[in-house]
C-alpha cells in the first residue's frame, strides 16, 4: 500500500520488508502504527491458470480501484493503480 496504490511483492521480499518495518518500529525509528497498518492490509494472493489474481475488497477500497487498473514495476515490487 503506497501513495494510493497497492504494492505487490514476492512472499520472500514481503517478509524482508515487513521484518525491516518491524525492526524500525521496535527501535523507535518509525511509528508502530505504520507496521500494524502494513500488516493489517497484507493479503496473500495466488494467480489462477491465466495469471489473474483477485484483489480482496478491502484492498480495492483502500486504493480506490475501479474496474480498470494499471500495473507498473518499481524495483522490488509491482504497483497496482486505478486507471
């Protein structure tokens, strides 16, 4: 979840990002609410045989996604934006 979009990571990369956020929160370098919100909106999705994924309703609402989206690459993740 980033700036009005959704972030999509591999499971290994997600674990690394969440571990880093937790470490910063526990060290007082970031608010614990940032980590909690990140984890609250986390959802594991699995592509179907055609490579499509269903985005959970709470995430569609959070990112204000309509019927058409744009998927872009950003380094270690993909981002899903409303068109």
